C-alpha cells in the first residue's frame, strides 16, 4: 500500500510539474515574448522566408490579441504605448482579426501618406531614399535576379532597406491616405510584393491597422533556414541554417 501511494504521489507531482510548465510558457508568451516565423517575401530584404523571430508582447501594451486565440478578456488596450515610425510589428489582419501579418509601421494617427513614383511622402514631404547595391533574389527558373534596393530614412533618423522590383507598379502611385485616430499605416519593405495599408481590405489588402490589433514588435532572430533541408533530411540541416542571421536584431 505504501508503494502504491508513493507511485500515485509521483504521478500527481509529474502532472503538477507539467501544468506549471504550461502555465509559465503561456504566461511568457502572453506578457513577454512570442515566436513567429516568416512565410512570405513581403518584408524582403529585412526579413527572409525561413526566419524565426521573437516578438516583444509588452512593447505596445496588451489587448485581447495578446492572449492565445485572441480570447476577449481584455477590453481595448491596457498599458498602451504608441509604436514608433519604422517599427517592424506583428498585427492581426483587420478584416478577420485572426491572421498574423508582419509589416513596417510608417504612419501614425493623423499622418498623411502617399506614394509617388515609388517614393514615399509623409505629411507632404518626400521621405529620402538612397540607391545602394542591388538585392539578388531567385527568379522563377532558379536564375539570379538583381532588384533595385534603397535605404529609406524616416523623420527621426530611422533607416532601413526597401526593394523596388517593378517600376510604375500600381502601388508605386497612390492617393493620399490620412491615418484615422486609433490606427497606424503599415507597409512591406518589398514594396511591389506586399499587400499592406496601401491596398483596401476589399481588394485583399490590409487597410489601416487598429492599434488594438497590434500583437508586438519584432526584436531578434533566433533561427533561420534557407529551406533546402526538410524535417526528414537531418544530414542537410547544418548547410540549411543561416548562421549569420541568428541573434541578429530586426532592423
């Protein structure tokens, strides 16, 4: 009987330990950091497909989208903090409030934004951009394709790189957008390959992003793979990892 009680007690302790571990993990994910991976090229050259990031959940405060499955336990946003222009942020797509998107915040409430000939104008002033070396990507047949690359600098000095794949594309020239109260304007760094705030939700885009939908700010890469090795090809893993991107800050 004593041995059975010991065994029963050991099982209960194991269950408790597992429950505590899950609660701690959920707590960290909710209030501190959450991992995300990059599935598309909309944020090239800043983020590559196969990058894995930690996103700080505390940067902009907390809303229901900070909780697992967006459980509606938090009304509005608490401990709110406004994003800064240039932040790379994860948010819930406004038209479904469930799909995670990651873009760069370029406009804050009250800002006026417009694209003219591929150049961003903010509050009627041209945002300076400087041509740098081309970004080389893969074409449909595996060939190398050079893409024009620029360094764009927002008011306040925040700089980052953007791509301009197609001259004169639809999103290179837009009407003026005025960001409404309680919203931000988000754009992908890969300007011709990003459905973002320049494109209306009814046309498959994002539109203005409610601040309540912000999940957090992208902070650091913790892993990156180029996709040449599958889960079932462990012998290829060492050559598939992009070691130079691990622990690199998200710019």
